[in-house]
C-alpha cells in the first residue's frame, strides 16, 4: 500500500523496430573444432527495447539519438563477412591485403575490405546481439541516460531471434 505523499518512479520502455535497422552479412557458425557451416549470408534484423524513468517533459530520453546509434551499428556490419576473433577454433592471419581464416586444415582467404573480425566467440545471432548491446551501452551519449534495462534482438530470418539483455543493478 502506497502513502498518498509517497512519490513513485515511473518507468517506460521504448521499443525501436524500424525497417532500416538491418544488415546483410556473410558468416559461418563453428560447431566444434572439426565442424562448421559453409560460408553463407543472411539479412539480419535488429530491434531494441530500452527502459528508463520518465522526465519532467513526459519523455524517457530523445530516442531519435537511439535510432541513429542503432542504424550506425547496423551500417558498420553491412555487406561484410563477419568472423569471430575470439573463437578457440578459428585463427585469423593478416597477410597484406588479405585475411586468412584458418579452421582445422582449411584456409579461407578474404580481401581485408570485405571482412570484419569481431570480438566474439562465434558468428551467431546470440553473439551479435551481445556485441551490439555492449557496444551501444559503451557509447558516451547513451551512458548519460538513466537507463534501467536494455535489450537488443537480432534475427537471421523469419521467426528466428536471439536477444541480449542488460539491467542496472
């Protein structure tokens, strides 16, 4: 039971799901030291939910900035082959204008301009969601907001999503 004079904090959740929040990328999932998918691509989609208190103006924050930040995250991965830089099963070697991905006895050559080596363990929607969420939360402008919870979801196709969630403790 609340006292009449007791102030309660109102939280709201902004959900961003725009058609332009997507990226097309190539990848392969590594299942073990000896098994991986063939290189293929997806049109990945991103959504984001952010929870914060309402301010005196009846807003949580200026979510135009959030949409811009999410679009920049997608643009940075668009039209790239995404490789996991922290996989225990994949080695990436720099050879001048090329990167060589070594998996077991396979050597896969890529032009550097076509590849992003990401600080992830595997090229999966789970890892993409985790990476993009942590990247967003490290942004200096986003850090100024009084966020309580944030979630990014990544889809690799209809009906297939992974999400990563952060909550203020």
